C-alpha cells in the first residue's frame, strides 16, 4: 500500500507532469519557420561588416541611461516589456490567468525559435568584432533571428489584440525593447528584422488556434478588468 507521503509525492508528480504537458502552445515541429526566413548575411562578408558598423554606431550613441535600459530589457517577461506602458496594476499578482498564458507564449518562442538559431548559426556581434562590447549579459547561442525580438513581437501582437486602444504604445515599446539587443552587442539590426518576422508568424498561428483563443479570452477579460477597461 502507498503511504500518505508516497501518495502526496505521486499527486505532486502528476500535477507537475500535467503542467509541463501544457507548455508550450507550439513547437518547432508544429511551426517550422525556417522556410519563411531569408538567410542571414554570411560571416565575414561585406554585408556582415556593414551590420557590425551599425552595432558599433548604436553603442557609441547610447547614453548611460539607455545602456541601463538595455540591461533591464534582457529580462524576457511580458512585464519587463510592457509595465512602463500599462502602469502599476499590470503585475503578476493581479493577473494569474494572463501570467500563465504569457508564460506559455514565452515557452513557445523558445521551442520554435531556438532550432532556427541553431540552423542558421549566425555569430553574435560581440563575438564577431572586438570593437563591439557585450554591454548586457552575454548570450552565445545563434544570433539570427533575435529571440528577444521574436518574443516581444509575438507578445505585442497578442497584447495589442487585447488592448487595441494601446496598440501604438505597445508596438513602440516592443521596438525599443528590440533595439536594446543591438545596443547591448547581442544582435545585428537584421536579426531584429528576422525576429519580427518570426514573432508575427507565431502570433498569427496562435490567434488562429481555438485552444489558444479559449485562454486568450479569459486572460483578456482579466487584464481589461484589472486595468479598468471594461
């Protein structure tokens, strides 16, 4: 017979497995975006050197305050991205359904985009040119496409679908968040372009899914209530 402790452990394991089974909404097997991605510029090419110069220029132009924001923007949650737009009530403790849904969206970006980075194998700017400094926490995975930009674009599309009256501010912040990756020396500008393409493809696929839309409608109602936008 199971002891009470063993039963409790089994229940916990089953609940953890059930939770894990819910994540992510999509994987690379369900949405292969490689065929929709233009190839990145070749390492060592003239186009590569031009992209490096754009990163160097962005770093030279960045103020200490903008570099501090780039460091803050290394965090990949929806709250790090959009709290400055949506105000003090926009926080996880107020939004359990919304938070759970956007955690799964984040897991989706990892599952779909990480294999694409490995496939293209683009070297990150700070590893490609010693004049480019890693001004934020360094990442050494593939540079193309930008995962931060893929994620912020996908989240901006979903979030603005919930809050159409905030669409302009949401996308302006998503673009600024993506630019932090260039300033930080982690990405080239064309990595950001590819990330926007990837994020748009993931968002369109999610918003066409009846399963996702069940979660979306519940999270949308919760968010609009918390923000006083009934």
